[in-house]
C-alpha cells in the first residue's frame, strides 16, 4: 500500500499531538481520606427499616401476677351516607346492618380499612376466639411468691381465679367538631366466645411473660361464668356490666374473650339527628378481685 506525502504528513502530525497531549484523568474521591471528602471519610452508610404488622400488638403497660392484658382498643362502625331510621344498627365491620346501599367507608375515619382489630393466633386452645375482637386476662397467680399463710383467713394465695372483668360506658357518642351528642345509643357484644391457653408468652409476646411456667397440679379449670351478650347503654352513667367472673381455682394462663365483628352492634335511637361529623364514645374495662387488702 502506498502513502501519499499528504497522508504521511497527517499521520506524523497525529502522532506528535498524541505524544504531547496530557494523559486523561477521571474525577474520584479516595476512600478513608477525610480531607479528600471535605471532612468525612468514605465509604458512608445509611439504614432502611422494612416493616409489616398484623392486628393490634400494642402493650397497655399493665403488669402483675393477675392483669388485664388486652381489650378492643377501637370498635369501628364505619362511615355512612346518612342515618336511616329504619336501619339504625351498625356492626364493627363498618356495615349498616340490613342494607347494603348506605356504606361509604369501612372506617369511621373515612378510610377503607376497618380499625376493629382481630386476634391472630395458631394456638389450638384459642381456636374459638381466632379472628375475633378480643379481651385478655392473664392469670399467673400460681407463680406468686408473697402468699398469705394457708387457711381460711388467707387473702393472697398461690391459686388462680377469684376475679371479675367488667366494662362500662364513659360518655355518650359525641361529635368531634361541635360537641353534639347522640344520646341513648346501645352497644351490644353478642355471643361471647372463650379460649384459655397456658402458652402465655406466645400469645402476648411480652417480656414479662417469657418465664411463665404453668402448674396444672395446683389448678387447671376454665372460667365458668361468662356473659353471653354484653349490653351497654352509651350514656356515661349506667353501671358496669360483667363480662366474666372467675371462681377460685379457675383461669390459670391467658383467658381470651372474643366477639365476631359482625356480632358487635351499635344501635342508634330511631329519632337520632346526625350531621356530617365523626362521633366517638369511650369504654373502660376493669379487672377486679373483690378481695380487700389485709
């Protein structure tokens, strides 16, 4: 192949330029050199949390050999287009009972997720309360160390039972914006289900239960007195209503009382006047023993 003088000159010039040109460099910051990065060394990191939860897993802070461990923290009766006097009852799925055309949102907070939590469990002893709104009394009295001497006068003993769970209305349904009330509404928890497990730590997931060891040589009976239908007038003045009553030697472990969300009903008086508002009322659940201190 022959090169012309012009081609040869061009190649020679290109070679000279490539020799004279500086070597290419790329922007970079050295690791482990704070000065090179304005005062902070590389590599540097940050964190991401990935989370998911199921049901109501809050801790109410109660402690003790005998304690009220859980109650339904929210009973959500939904958001509805209007109040229809011929259909005055709502259930805790957010549904206006007996009509399908009046439901707007599953939650009273105007969202489509109903806030009535239900129990997640695989414990076969709790099969009857699985998937229900629930309240739990934990009875670990068999582990008590500061017992009264045995005898007829003993008040604090190393035995299960002798307690009552009750609930009452604190106030009437009250509008959050203007304070207007819906008086004489009724709350009904129907068909109370019951389950008892000795595997307390697995149910509660609380550190205070981690060392619990059941002792069935002391006692091992279910709670025998349970109210089937718990009915409350939401007026703030009516007396407490008993949910369950554990006799002496009953209820060792975790006692769970549950209600299907569709069996939790809020019924408003047919002459109720409502506005475009959120109405809330409150309940207090209390665990008693009826035993006076020495």
